[in-house]
C-alpha cells in the first residue's frame, strides 16, 4: 500500500470512530446500551453513503483495496477486544443453586429448537440467495446457535446500570448466560467444521481447536509462574504488548488453518491468568480493541449491508425476530419457574437472557465469513439481535411497573417513595 492508501484507511477508521460516538450518544439519549448505538450506526454507514451519494461516490470513498485493509484493521481490533471479553468470563462468580441447571436448559434448548425451525423454513422455501451453498447440517446448526446466544458483556452492563449485579436473579441470569455461551461456542465449532459437508473438514477444525487449546493452556501455565507475574506487575505495558501479540498470532493462525480469527483471540483471553497483576495489561489490550471495534461494525456494514437489503425477504426478518424472542423468553421463563423463581422474577430472568448484542454479531460474522450464512440471512439475524437487545431494558421497566401496580397500595406507595422505581 502507498502512503496515501495508509492515510485513506486511517481516515476511514477515524470516521468510523466518530460514527460510533454518535451512535453511543443516540443510544444514551434513548436509554439503550451503548453497544446498540455503535452497532446500528456502524452497520448503516455504508448503505447511508450509497443512499445519499450513490454507488460512484461510495466506490470512490471505499475502493476495494481500502475495504480489504479496513477489514484487516477490524479483525485486529476485534481480536484485542475479545481478549478482555474472554478473560472477563473467567472472572465472573458462579451461581451454585440447582436453579442454574433449569435456567440454562430453559434459555438454551428452546432457542436451539427455534433456530432449527427458522433454518427449516429457509430450506423449505428454497431461495438460493437466502439458503446459500453450505451443507444442510452446518446451516441448521449455525442458525440454531445464532438464536441461542445471550451476550454476556451487554447483559453485565445492563445489570450494572440497573443495580442488579448482586441480586439473586442477576447472578442467575448472568451465570446461565456464561454457560450458554460456552456451549454455543462449542456448537459453533462443530458448525464450522461441517461447512464443507465432509468428515475431513470437521476433523481438521477439531484438530485446529485442540492444538489451539493446548497452546493456550501451555501459555497460561507459563504466565502463572512467579517470574511472569512479577513482570506483569512491574511492567504492565510490556505484558500488554505480549498479550496483544499472542492474541494476534493465535487469531492469524486460526484463520490460516481454515477457522475464524475470533477463535484464536478467545483462546488468548482464556490463557491469561486471573491474578491482580494481570488486570492492568488485559485492560490496556481491551481498551485498544474497544476503540477499534467500531471499525469492525463499519467494515461489516460495507461488505454485507450494501448488498443484503434488497435481497432479504421481510418475512425472513419477521420470523427471525419472532422465533428469536419466543425461544429465549418462553424457555427462559419456564426454566426459571422450574428452578423455583417467582412469576415476576421468572419474567425478568426471561427478559435478561433474551439480551444479545456484540457476542451475537461476532457469531454471525463467523457464520458469514465461513460461507454458512448468506448476506440476507446475516441481515435478518442482525435485526433480530438488535431488536432483542433493545427491548431488554424497556421490558424490565414494564415488568417493574406492572408488579408495583399489583402490590397492596400501602406497600407500593412506600416502595415508590423509597425510590425502588
């Protein structure tokens, strides 16, 4: 690339950061999680340029080589960000009540069935633009996994904003989400392995995952030594550079051997120990990645949304939203009730596990980049993710007010005066 190309890519990346900031502001005014604004603004950036200025201007601003370079920047930023996400999953406390098993099963199994139903509808419809060329098992499993995700980072932020992190229902929903996402990532690996429809493709994927897991475990054992801990505590910048380099290396290696770079980045996050001396390096790596994540949204919007709008049936989008909500809400409510929660708390738990967001978008990007999901299918599932995440906060507010109205007048008046709502 020439110096001008580098400046061009840097300029586009800078604009992406500004767009994300605008999205965060709008989301904040609407009392929505910041990630909703970032995702929506980023994904709509490319289509907005085409709509306002036309295809000629779009291809002048985003020529093919700039789009390619922007994609590399987006992957690097996402890899660094995922180090913190994966590391945070290991830090979360565990909920030991038997209710966890019911809650996890309720929020996972019906959602998987709902995803399989959506995939079955697409297969029966037979539209090649929506169906794509992936093997049927890979397509069904990928769609099922896409509807089963609960975004742990966004859910944690919602719980913190509402002061529910330390509550029983908050702990239960968050821990169930952690278990669900761990299972979903394993199923996602299987779906990627089945992409080719051949046994050797699945074996190769399983082998790459096994080698990566062993490498991550070995690095974690090395990082837990006294010498490594001292280096991280005394020179956190050096430790952050090493962690970032390992994440990028594992991400590049995973992609080279036919998997998505995201798997390598997640393994790097799991490889970092949980001691206090590692908190600053991980936070530094995650901060760099967080500032680059908006580039990922814009790059995704440019490569997918600019071609997917016209080819996406409205019925597909509507069905994806309905099944996405039904699987999580109905299943989450049933699981919470079977786990011993009250009716109102069960409804709150169901609303919480319906939260998706960045994690869902990452999973969908894996499906799209590996060829399992087509652009129209990707778009429909992104809309589902945005709708379900955006409705979590309002749903909790409605439930709080509805429960308050059903309580005895004296108790309701006292709680309202004490600032419960």
